[in-house]
C-alpha cells in the first residue's frame, strides 16, 4: 500500500514539474515574441510630428460653458 502512495506522489511531482516547465517555456517564448514585435513596430512606425504650439485658440471657456448648460438643463428635467 505504501509503495503505491510513493509511486503516485512521484508521478504527481513529475507531472507538476513537467507542467511548470511547459508554462515557463511558453511564457519565455511569449516574452520574446512581444519584444520582437515591439522592436519591429518601433522600426516601422513613422516619426511623430512635432506639436503645433499657439496656432489653435483655447476653447476651454466654451467647453466649460457648454458642459454647465447641459448639466443645468439635465437637472431641470430630472429632479433629485
């Protein structure tokens, strides 16, 4: 009876080690593939355009007013 338990424990440890090894190899291949694709994307990507400064007006006040008006109108139709 004890021999069967020992054999089963050995098989269980072997299968656990085999499974962990397969997962480790898979994750290593996955990391290598992601790094390779990242390097390829960096090589093929166009260079970013420099930001344009000062050519567009700041619409922050208009956006704030529009949001305030929308909230006010919503609250009129939906009492708390």
